[in-house]
C-alpha cells in the first residue's frame, strides 16, 4: 500500500517509469503527491550504468491540465554507478494545455550527459483536487439541477467496507468534500464536491446501502470526459 | 445550523433520487 500523510492526499507507492534497459542505464521510478496545495513528482534516479551520470534536466510535453515542472531538476552531484538519488520535483499547472488520451497521460523527457530519454506515465487526478473545492450548498443544489441527466455518469465502487463517516473523512483528506448527508430508508446519501486546478467542478452523490459493500457513485460535471478519472480517484483513495 | 431551506432541499433531493 501507499502512504497516507496527515496533511496531504493519498500517495501511491513509486513504480518504475523508465527501466534502465531502455535508458542506457538510467532507471527512474516515481509517484505524484499533493500536500497543502503543492503538487510534486517524487522521483528516484538510479545509475545502473558503468559511467558517471551528470547534467540532468527534465521537460514535460503539453498535457491536459498544464502540469509542468516549477523548478529545474536538481541533482546536486554527479551520480556514480549504482548510486540512487531521491528528488522531489515541484510542479505547477500553468504549462501549455493539450487534451491527452487518456486524459491523465503525461509524456516526459529526461536528459543526462549520455542521452535524452522519453517515457510516459499516468497521474492520479486527485493531485489536481484543490483545497477550496467545497461548493456552497445553494450553488450545489442549483448546479446539480442545471446539469442535464445525460451528463450524469454512474459507477460502482465494489467491496468497500467503510461506513459513511469514514468515507467522508477519508475523501476529505484528498480534497473531496461532503456538503450534505441524508439517510433515506436506511441508505446513506452523501453529496460531495471537488474542484480541479483548472476550475472544473465535479458534483457527486455517493450511495451507501446497509449490508451492501458496493457503493453507487453518481457524478455530474460539465466536462463529460472527466468523471471516469474522478471515479478512478475515488477507487484509489477509498481502497488505500 | 441556520434553517435557510437548504437542509430541506437536500432532503428532497435525496428522497427524489431514492424514489424517483
């Protein structure tokens, strides 16, 4: 499992993004995190070559949400063979935007003194959920009504053993906010909101039935391609 | 909590979603 931090969203364990075999001995593993409003790409660079590596730099291709390095990739000393270095690269969301398929695809170029290497990775959308994503209740009700039913997407979150309060507090840790909770005929209905860094709002209804480990998630959003990735974020957050 | 009619509105929403 990953790491739950007190002041930040869920962080998945690092995985290998660039195998050494494909990059003349440079291995890169990484993950993404969000802590008190700051997004970072957390990397481990490992030198599996027989020569020293230096002169590192990183660049992102245009992507759906304008993710970009907020600082240069700083490796303070040359990397000797078999040496690893951990780097937290701060990111912002003011880079060039181009819609990717899948939406959360990120293409990265890394260079060192040997060559330039390319890889792509998927980032979890919850790193883009902002801290002020709690919608006013009146606005929620009006927006929910305003977005047509055709724009409502339905998903099943299967085998989740948490109760409604535990669900709310876990999601809030990743900036998904519960605005109202109602109990109708024994089932808990949670009304929730979140906002992405680019200002897109997502409204959610999470239905939890007694003695049923499968939850129903209904999402309303003016951007119809977004809900699938929001559902994936719910799955990731609730099951870790 | 101040009764601004919104509590009731959420109850109606939840009700309508359960028994459309």
